[in-house]
């Protein structure tokens, strides 16, 4: 199978990783799974990642700092966070840190699909997305 995109999942919950992988694999994503921030940073150094989905609880107390660091070093990666509790990791904090969106637990195919649809339409409304799109050779 030829892959078109690469996804990095940061989560130490095997069932969650399996659900996300099952959702993205038919859409021709090559998937890397990391159970720690340290391992994820190595994967980011070694591979071109298009989308990162990170479980905030796996990232620990410094989750927002990690998101900021990833965004600063990899500005073109889409970043989605999974929050166990919106009060514990508020969406506004995640967006301020550089995330593009969030999903509350439990992760389902439906909420992944809705988030990606919303993100797609938001991207289409961004002028920088169109400029980048037209400057890419097909």
C-alpha cells in the first residue's frame, strides 16, 4: 500500500492507539505510535510527520509545553490533543500552545471524523493554506 501521510500517536493506552490507527489506516496513513514524549521527539527527528495526535495525560503535566516545543520545531504538523477532561486541559490553553484541535475522551470514530471535517473546512478558509497548496508541485 502506498502511503500519502504520516501520523504520530502519542498515547500509552493501547485501545486508544488501536482505535486511532483503525480510523487512519484505510485513509493511507503510515502510523507511528509512541508511549512517551521522549520517544515521540525521536520519531519527529527521524521522520516527516503530517499529523500528531497526543493524549495529554501521556504527555504529563508539561503537555502544553511539549505542544509549544513541537509547534515551534515543526510548524507544518497538524496537532490534535486528546483530553481526558476539558477542565484539566482546556481547549483554549491547547490552542494557545499551538494545537489545531482537541478531542475529549473516549476517542470514537465519530468524534475523529467530526474533528477532521471541521479542521479541513477551517484550513480551506486560511489564506496561508492556499498559498502553501499552490506553491507545492503535484
